[in-house]
C-alpha cells in the first residue's frame, strides 16, 4: 500500500497504489511449506549423524561448506553437538604428485580397511579447487569399489577462496565423520602451495606416496615434505619396476636418516606397494597401527592433537586479524604506495609498517 | 610549597613546608648544560655517518637500540636520511653451531677482506641475548686483529624482548653501516630458534659453517638450514682432520643435490677451510663474488632485496597486529580458558577463535 499521510500531500505526493496481484498460488505455497518442513533441524541432523545416517552426514557437511550465514550458524551448532562423539578416529594424510596413484592406493587401502571391519571416510584438501571447483576425488570412477562400499564415505574437496577456508571446512567435516562412526579418516592432498603443511597439521599420520624412477629419487621433491612424512610408500612396485623400487627404498631410507629424530618418537619407514595388484596394503596399515601404539603409549598422539587444536585456534585468529587489516579500504589504498617507497629506498620497511598501522 | 587552602584547615591539615635546599650547584648546572650541548643533532650524526665517522655511527646505533621514545624517533630520522647512501653492500649471513669456529672464521675472513681494500662491518643476531644480554661477539678477544683494524667495525647483538625486535634493530644498523661506507656486512648468528631464518631474510648470501666429524655429517643439523645455505664451508680442515673434511665435503655435496634448485639460479657450493691457518679464506670470498655476479646479471640480487623489504614490511605489521590482540587484557583473560575448552572437546578451534575475536 502506498503512503497516505496528509503531510505528504504536496505536488510531489504519491498516488494511492493498488495491491500487487497474488502471484503466489495456493499450490506453490503448499509446496514451499512442505519443502521447508523437510529441512531437518539441528537436532534431527545430530541424531542422524550419531546414528550413522549418511544422508544426515552429507547434509550437515553441505551446511559446513555453505557460505550462507544461516547455514554456517546451523553448522556450528551441529558441530558443537557432535564434539562429544568425535575425536575417536585415526586421521591419515596422504600426499603425492599427480600420477603416483593416489586414487588407486586409496581404493585398495580403503577397501582393505573396510574388509577388516573399519569404517573409512575419504576427504580431500585441494587448494586448486578454488579455481577449478574441485579436482581431487572429483573423478570417483577411479575408486569404483570404495564408492559402492557401505562402510566408506567419500567427499571431494570443498571449494573456498583461501586454503585456510578449505582447511577449516575439512577439519569440521572430520568432526562430523567421526561422530558418524568413521574410525579411519583419510585426507588426500596434492602438492600445491602450502596444502601438505595444512593437511599435516590436521592428521595423526602423514604418508607420502612415491614412485620409483630413473635417476635421483629425491630430485624435485618439494621442500619439507620428506621431513613431514611418517612413512614413504613406493607405489607401482611391481613387474619390471620392482628392482628400481627396491633401490629407491634404500635411497629414501638413507635420506630419512639425514633428518633429526621426530618429537613423536617414531622413526619414519619406507615400504613398497603395488596398489593395482593390492600388494603391500596390509603392510601400510600395520605400520600405522605400530605408529598409533607407540604414540599412544608415549602420549604423543594426544599431545599432537592438542597442539594441532591450539595451532588452528591461533591460526584462525591470525587470519582474521590480517584479513581485517589488509581488506580495510585505507590500507588497500596505501599498501602498494608504501611498498613502492620502500623499493625506491625512500623509507624503511619498519617506518612504512608504522605508517600503515597508524592509519 | 605545601597547600594553604582554607578549606583544608581541619585537624588533618598540612603545615606549611619549607622550600627544598638548592642541591644543584652552579658548577653542576654548567656541566650538565655543556653535556646537553654535546648531544649531536640528527644532521650532525648523518653528516658524521656519511663521512665514515665511527663515533657518529656508534652513537646512531645506540639510538636505534634504545627503547626510549625520543631516541627511537631520532633514530628513525637518521635512518631515513641515511637511506640514499645505503643498499650498496654485500650482506653475508654466517651461521654454525657453537665450537665450529665462527669467531675465528670471521676474524680471518674479515682481515682478508680489509687487506683487499674492503670495509667490513660485523653484526650479530642473537636471540639468546634477550636473556643473557648478548653473548655472540661479546668476547671480542677472539677477533683480536679485526678489532684493531680501522676498516672493520664490530657491534655485538642488540638485546630485545623478541627476535623480531632484535632483527629490526640489526636491519636498521645495516642501513647505518652501509651509509658509513662499509661494503661488506657480515651478520653472525647461532642456531637458536628461528634466528637463522631471520638472518637469512636480511642477507644476500647465507653461509653455513660446519665441522668434519665422525659418523653421519648431517645428523643433528636443524631443519631447513641446509636448504637455506648458499655455501657450506667445512672449517678446521687441517692436519689430521683433513681427510675427514674431504669426505664430509663429498657427503654435503650429495645432500645439496637432494634439494630443488634455487630461485637465485645459484647452485650451493661446499668448500674446505682452516680459519686458524687462514687457508681457504680467499676461496670463500671468490665464491661470494661469483654468486653476486650471477645474481646481479639475472637480477635475482635486487629482486631478493625487494622481496626481503616486502617481507619485513608485512612481518612488522603482522607482529603488531598479533601483539595488539594478544596483549589486550580481555584476551589474556579468555585465551587460556578457550584453549582449555578446546582441549576438553567442548568447543572447536574455530568457534573459540570466533568467540575471542568477538570480545
């Protein structure tokens, strides 16, 4: 209805309008209403998740991945309610360059684990998904058996505008998967940017997949990856590759020796496997079991998870502080000018920083 | 004078006091006044520094190192005025564990450089100086010749309450030394905490001093140091040590091969030296000259300095943002509580961070 107030009866007053037509038919209204009723509540989803309902789990993860404020609020409540049921899994990070056979390994490893009674969730952290909207685990055809396995749950990498955002969603998804009863959480990543470091800081055990090849086995490995690995598994160790794989094992063992010992008390191991022929898969699992035994008895396992939590708490704060600062219009305007002045030798980095902080 | 106000004439009123005696004698006043006049102005100091006056340089560095606001303001003005004269040196970082012979090496290397007409400044970044008030370069008796050399300037590590603070003072001191005509700036550090990374981010060339010893030469080396080194120099390669030093050289060359190639286009080198017998010192300098030639022609040298400036600008901002946040009384009160809640599984790191950021 248009305004009728006497005080507005000037030459510019508005005429009384007519009521808009009723475009919302009765049928539509009923349909919308029924759909709204179908949106499960926080309690519904938590109950579903904790009783192992995959639909409830998937829906909750979708809320975690949403950028809609109402969804993220709901997601936060679900996660908080799931926390008492979480934390009871083994979280395994798996990395390796494209072509090393990550999908084939996860397929073989995952189906082995479900065959011995485990429930396996497979997640991914793929920073390139920011651009390509998800590439790892996108092609589930390479995990044919695992996809059909009722004790396995596969979820591609969430997309996000920062690695921090992707990581946060994945960490929250871990909590939901654990509450849904998954006792092995595999997190796959490709070696892009900081993604391995990010995955390393959210898992209990970090596994590097490698291939045996010609020449120096270590050439081209990204800085720091070897240091993070709890195990290096040389894949495709079959047929004519076997000899090269064996000598790669020697080479890697030698390389691992060069690094200082780990706070976990665990000495990283090198093993061979053929994911395609399902050889060496049980060995990988036994290795991880050994690791868990050692680090549980020396309390590193729990200590590490606490440290990771603290790291993520501080990391989240740091990210917010920085983005608040750098996204302020004043700073956006002045930052490059100050960098230029520093480069031109007209000011020092410290004086420039002080100036920017004073804005 | 004591209060005389009528309103205070109660039983508790104060009696009139007497004026204090004149403790400041005429002579003292004249002496203080003349000392005050001797405090050089910014212009005086800049003129002194740029004409190579060591007293002016030392005084300016003392202002840089001061925590007094008036001093730091003055220091900032001096640095800004010195900037046009700075940036024309080669900055060399030197690290190595205690006992490797850093002081002896710097003594030999520094006197070699002055003998070929260079002016050498030796600074230090020692995070342990926070507690011990300076330990490296504190004992100048190990640099007897260099101390007496008029073309050398040695300044111990500044103290500070954070590595960031120590680093800032050292970086500003580099500018002053360059303006004073020093064309080689050596920055010594011990392998404590993040100090090597800090020094690496303020130098053009990073040199790791090592000893040949029994067993695996790489055992015990701190993570990432080898990756940062542009050269590894094996010291004490003399007498009965020579054979071990030679095989250590082979071992290190092998290790350096394992790392990805550097953005500088420079392949790190391993050489032998005996700082005590002054053998291999010219080789070290020739190596650095080669490095400068290559990185000047491929423009990495300038590119790296610009990156370092940008790094220090952003780093300084980050440190300020964090200290502002974490030193707020509200956060001090709540941070540990939130960490405890996260550890107890009652909240997630992300929810805790959001809560703290909302305070």
